[in-house]
């Protein structure tokens, strides 16, 4: 996978030059950090959208409850001849 870091000696033994892995690992970490930041941004946007939906639903519930209370009060008052 990374032939540039593996060498073979005269007897056929393989060895790894770990110092050559450092730049590759640094780049991999940078890429993962960028992906992580992007995903955090997406999650924040989704959270904000969900919060907006929750607030809109709460407003609708409050309006429905208010209308229900007014309707019940009106029917109650009509039944009492007020």
C-alpha cells in the first residue's frame, strides 16, 4: 500500500522506515480534521433547523390551545344564556 516506506534487505527481510510515515499521517490528520469540521457545521445547521421546527410547532400548539379555550368558554357562556 505504501511501497515507498518498505524496503527489503539482501537477505529478503522487510523493514519499514517509519520516518517516511510522519508526513502521510500529518496529512491524514488534516483531512480528518477538515471532515470533522464540515460534519460539525452540518450538525449545527440541522440542530438549528430542528429547533426552528420545534418552535413553530410550539407556537401552533399554543394557538390551538388558545382557540380551544376560547371555543369552550364561548359554548359555556352560550349555554348559560350570557
